[in-house]
């Protein structure tokens, strides 16, 4: 199973996937990391694990559609079995979704369908939720609306926002590994 990861940030989920593969927990290979801007930490993670990187810098394109075309072309060249979004902060274009139906996985920091979109953790805390969680799902044309694969819940009762962020991270990482195991039928 050949995976392409896509990221826009620190890449801690990407690292977790790389480590899961390295430890033999996930029977797959990461054949590339696509990022939408240069100089992000996820690129350093890729370097550490010897993974090829493809910087498709959003700012270098005149329009969103040209940017998306470049992403799709790169994906076609890599021809992955699965695409793992790991903190990729742009909406996936419908053309890409149509080419990779039920092959694009995203991780989102809420118990979807609650709190889709940006600032999901903050929204859960501000709403006074006693618990929140993480969801992995296949990507469809909506915003965090695709078929749910797995969820993990945890209590946030009495926690400050930064404590919730800290508690969430290892839960996300484990959920991504468990999700890939399930999707790969392991
Ligand atoms: C995670 O919280 C994930 O749920 C969301 O983006 C964040 C990425 O974090 N989609 P990281 O870059 O993997 O640390």
C-alpha cells in the first residue's frame, strides 16, 4: 500500500504515521509528502525519515484552480493507493476527490459532525463541552463531512485550552495509526 501524505504545518500526525510504519504497525510505504508552502516543519520530518517532498507553493499560483491542477498532476505522477491529510489546511478540490474517491483520509480535532472547520478545539471548549475528541474520515466535497472511519473521545472537563491541545495530540496520533490499520485491513 503506497501512501502520499499532505501537510501544511508541524507534521506531528505525519511523524506518527512514519513511526507507525517504521515500527511495523502499519504495512505501508510513504512515497511522498506534498506541502502547500515552503519552510514548514513537516518538511523536516520528511527529511528525517528519508521521504521525498513536493512543495507546491500556493503563493506561486495565479488562481486556486491552477494550484489545484498542480496538486492533481503531482498526485497522478505519484499514483498513491491512499492519500493521508495530516494537518493539510486547504480544501481539497472536487476534481481531486473524484479521482480518489474514498482514498483520501483526513483527521479532524472534534467529534464530527460537531465543530467542523477551523478552530474546532476552541469551539468545543468555548461551548463548555465536557468531552471532545478526534475523528478520521474519508474526504468528500463538503467541509469535514465525509464518511467517518474512527473516533476517539476524551474528557476536557476542568481543562484549560492549552491543556486540551496537549491532551489531544497523542490521541490524534494513535487514532491515525488505528485508522490506517483498519483501512489496510490489518
Ligand atoms: C491536527 O490537529 C489535525 O486534527 C488537524 O490539523 C492538525 C495538524 O497537526 N487536521 P500536526 O501538524 O499533525 O501536528
